[in-house]
C-alpha cells in the first residue's frame, strides 16, 4: 500500500503510478543506467547471466518507462498492466528495471543472489515485491500470460467502456524451441486476445551457440503469423522504432501481437557483443571495469550510486 505521508509531488518521476510515456532520448539515458546496473551487480555477485540482460536493456527500458501502467509503490494495484519475463534467467535486467522504476531500493541490487538479499537468481514472487509469477523454466510464461489476458477480457467485457488491462510476456529466441510456446500461441490466436503483447529477444544466441545451429526457428515471423498473431519486426536497439512497435501493438484489434526485437547479445560491451559464451557467466572484476569504462563509469562510481539509492 502507499505511504500516505509521501505526497504525489515528492514521488520521484520514475516511480509514479501509471504509464510514464517517456520520450526516446530519456529512455536512451535510462537504458544506459540499466546496462551499468547489470554489469555492476554481476561484478559484485560474481554469478548470473550477462548476454541476455544486455540485449534486452533497450526494449525493456521502453516497456517499463513508456509502455507499462503500473504502480511500483503498490505492486498489487488492481488496474495495473501485467508483465512477465518467461526467460527468467535474465534477472539482472529484470531487477535493474524494477529498482530503477521504484519497486525496491537500488541498493538491493548489490545483494543479487545473496542470502542477505531478496533477489534470487530466477524471479520468485515469494521473495521480491512486484514479481507476479516465479519463472525460469522456459516455455511456460506465454501460457501464464494468456490466462491473465483472457481473465482481463472477462473482467472488462466489450461495450462496458473499460478496456481490459494489457498483458506483456518477454521470451527468448531459444525459448521458441519449446513446444508449449506454440500450443499457447495457437490458443491465443484462436481466442483473439488483442490485449496480449509478446516480445521475443531475438539475439540469435543461446547457451550452446547460435540458435539456428541448435534447433533452427526460422522463419519465425511466418510461424507466428500462421498462428494468427500480428507480427511486428523491429530493431531492438532503436528506441524510436521500439516505441512505434509498442504503439502499433496497442492499436491492433482482433488478434494478439508479437514484437520480434532483433538484438545483439551483450549489447553495449564490445567484448561481449554477439558472443554466446557470455550467455550465462558474469564478468570478472577486471572485465567488469573494462565494460563499465565503455559505458562511461567505473565500479566504484556506479556501486556508490546503487548503495546510496
């Protein structure tokens, strides 16, 4: 619940209730903060995933700071949009987005995967405020989100003047190899769940190498269209294009939308970019300093910012 002693004017802009609808330039600056958070918490913990969190940072920032209507000070706010990362292993970006948005203090990021903290290696609704559903077992998240989207439509039937709450599901491209994804996609397309938007982090890499070498998923857009989804291809690092994609998905009627965000694993750090070996390992302290230098800061500077927040 809200602390009534904290006036609306005193609430930081990034922590306010509803859709923030930040413009592209402000989102670019926040995405840089998110990348700095990711590297810093990974250096501190020396455990966790680097590549996927960095590839998601841009469209994830647009989702949290432009698109989603939420209340970080009251995560159970009834009219909130529902968001879920089916690719639960990307917790460094999930937790950074949540902390920057105001779900919990920034200093908590420095206890990632620590017994002294609440930020588990995979998201746990029992530990972290704002996590709706625990995740990490790939392929299940779209089914969860479809259930929520269907329930939201039942709660706000057509013609009553209230649009159903929107539902967002983030998945990885390697996750598209899971059969449950396609069962869920078939049901959502059949049901015309136009309040549902899926996002695929299409960075073409997974833990064992190139996605196409492990189990090919091409032509991915055609597959989703065949299941009666509105498909939006976008450069997942072009903030203006990302905002246009979200707007197109929001405006589309009659079928669910999927945004195929074409990204690069490890984006923002030259020695990590497009290298599958960074899927599931953190940078060592010296590597972290190199990465943070490329991002315009240092471990000492950025960890001080987090610990003060």
